[in-house]
């Protein structure tokens, strides 16, 4: 279908949706246009559960393969259950795990309970190894000495004496 034909179809669909009272947001992207940061950062996400210790802490396994630079957690509290605040534990990020802490209040940990939450863990994109090439210095010696012979011949007339 030609470009004007595609545009007409998009406008017709948008008109029908507007007539039905549906908000329409059009997003157009080409397969060759990059979207987001480059290079693409590493990311993993999951919905998990864990049992909290007496300090309200539990260890979560992740599949990132490197220590995350950031982890976003979101508590999932089923209806009828007590809510809790959930944060990551400082300096707990490793290539395979991180820790979270659940709190009932600012000073009271939620302990000994099973909690459910979602997380997204992010790390910088893998970088290509840095390679350097060392060039040996090149030395060229060009002779710059020129010897020009300078010869001066001086002749003086000599007197010739003849004796007989």
C-alpha cells in the first residue's frame, strides 16, 4: 500500500475511534531509527516472593550476571493483607543477588512473613574490551652534511736568472 493510502487508513481508524469516544495516541517508529540509550543497558525483571528474617530482610536472586547499578522494587499486597514499605538494602548488590527490607512503619520491620513483590534490575551495557595498539617510533636519518672542496691556487711569477 502506498504511503498516502496508509495515511488514509490511519486517519479513518483515528476518526472511528474518536467517534466512539476512544483516545488515540499514534506512535510511529522505523526499524532503523534507534530508540533509547545506546548501547542498550542490561536489564532483568521478575515477580518473586521471599520469607523475611527478624530484621525484615530477604535475599533475592537475579539473572543479570553482573552487580546491578539500580534496582526498582514494588510491593504487591493482596487485598485484605497488611501493606508494607519495601526498599533495597544498601551495598547488597552482587552479580547474582540483592537484598530487600520490608518495614511496617519507619522503625518496625515486617519480620517472619512471606512477601510478594516485583523488581527490575539494571546495569550498564557491556562494553567492548579496550584494545590499544602501540606503534614503535620511526627514526629516519637523512644526511645533511655537504663537503664542498675549496681549492685556491696562487701562482706568483718567479724571476729567472741566467748566468753565463
